[in-house]
């Protein structure tokens, strides 16, 4: 299992010439390795789902490190962790930074955990350098970013921004039938006090999250820093073709109303549409339900879901209209009926120029090659970005792998990213 995470592999991915005086590479490697052991699977991945003993242990470990650094740590009513590095003017709105510690099942060591440790290491670096900015810097660990257990992702940030009510909590349970409220209570937390977790947006000056790219663009272009211009919000549309269920042997090819064939035609059409709309648009059919789903039956009903994303909302909607048009034409041509439903639409979020500039200044000062990128995946920064100026720093992912035991980022690249994060936070916190 050479291609999974190990402390040795991580440590040897450090170029000996590379060093940042106030950033401790060995300590970072040790901490990331310690977290990677919590919830480690046989396949070499990590399963650390929300409101489990593993997730709690990871949060406790981090709390210990934060307290050793002299920071005051608090946990809000639903489990978000917050730690304050007090600035010279603590009454000013804070600069917030952080990520998440939960993973997908059998996920990687870097998604979320690297962001949290980067924020910790950046603050530690500032402390070592004796740099206390004007504004306080607040580290945050958002609970349940991945949303695997309750199918309810980017949860902690939505709660913190006041988007979730107690009644909303009652609607969710996991596959074992454990209710979300009970899972929260079991951790010694207080779902009924959900209102107290709302963080007034006027008390946040900016939010910055470091994250692995989860793609190959930086690696392929030998760039170290991705300055995220925006996060492409997803929209989901479902299309159900209704034809006629018939015998696969006795129905001539000329007399069929085959819903699978119609869905297949739409899937191929969906693949062609995004490049005609914009360079950054993407659309995916990852889910298909066939009824009755038998080898010798012409299926009467097939549903597919199209996930369409772009950084520009108008262009995304233009893409959706083209997809809906294509679906209607296919249904008409084949004599099938079509049901179309909009499942979700999440608006894209753009990073304000001032935050992008702060990241750019830091990258230039450190002579690190950077590129402007967009994030196709959702992050807590997407939620914060609706209310407060928010930005993200991406670091390269080896082979673009993520949500897998093979997820890896060279220690060198982690340090470069943290150095940029540190300077970005310092600049923002002195505004
Ligand atoms: Zn993540």
C-alpha cells in the first residue's frame, strides 16, 4: 500500500532545502499523522463521520494542541470548535480561518484536516514571530462538512450563519435510524440551543480556508498555490422518462417506448452541452434509477439526475435550459412522457477581489507560482461567502486524487500553502 498515507511517506516528501523559519514541518507531519490514525480503515483510508467517537477524538486532539499554544477554545451548541488568537484590538471583527475534521467513508488524510492544521500552524507561526495583528484571528472547525452520515452536508457553517432551525434538525436521521438531534445530544451537546450558535456576521471581517485542490490543474502546471476565484454552486435536476414496460423478446424494435434508451440519449446530450456554454461549466449524470430494472424487460420508467455547475449563475441556468430542451425533444421524438423536477439550486459564490489580492500578494512575496482557479466542489467557505468576504487557498493534490485513501499532498506543498495562509491572515487582520 505505497500509495496510501503514512507518516514516513509524508515526511520524505519534504525537500531538504525548503524551510520556513516559523513553520515546523516535522510537527505538522506528526499532527497530520496522528489525526490520520483516528478512524483509520483496513484499506488505509480514514472514516471519521460526524458525531462519532472518532470525530470527537480528533476534535479533542486538536483542542489539546490549541490549548498548548495558549488559545482559548470553545465548542458551540452543535459542536463547531472555535479558538481565538487575540489581536491588539479584540473589539474589531475577527479574521476567521479553518476547515473541517470529518471525512467521507474511507476518505483521505488531507481533505479538511490539512485546512484545520494549516490554520493552527499559521497562527503558531505568527505567535513564534511575535506578530500580533490588530484584529483577532479565530480558528474554526466546522462540524459535518461532508454530510455523509445524515445526508446533510456543510452543516456546521450553515448553522453558524443562522440557516438552520431546530425544526430542520428533526428531519434528519442516519441509516441506522438514529436521529440527528439524538446524535448531537449523545456528544454532550445542546441541539435545543441551536440559536446560540449563530455567529453575528458583522463580527467577521473575512474568512479564509486552505484546502487541497482535489483536481490536477496545479500539479500539471507545476504551480503551488491556487487562488480560488469562486465556488461553483451545484444545481440538480431530475428527469423521468415514462414509456411502456414490455417484454424484451416479443416487442419489435419499431414498437418500443424504451425509457432507458431515452435516458441514454439525454446522458450523451448532457455531456456535449457544458463546453458550448462556458469554459468552466460542467454537468454530470451520476445517478440513474431504472424501473423495473430487469434484464429481459424494456424499462417503462427511468429517472436520471443531472448535476450542473458553473461559477456564473446565468450561464449555469442557460446550461440547464439547454439540458431541459434536449430532454423535451428526446421525449417527444420517442413518444414518451417526461417529468422534470428541480431538486436543488445553490448559487455560486465569488471570492471578493480584496481577498484574492491578499492571497496573491502573499504568493508573490514568497515567490510561489500561483494560478486563479475555481472550485467545483462545495466547501464551508461557500456558505460563509454568502454573508462575509471569504476566500480559499488551494494546494496541489497528487494525481488529483481525493475522497480516497490515495489522497496525498507533498509536505513541501503543504508548507508553501501555510506560508501563504499565514501572510494572508496577517494582512487581512491588520486591515
Ligand atoms: Zn473538504
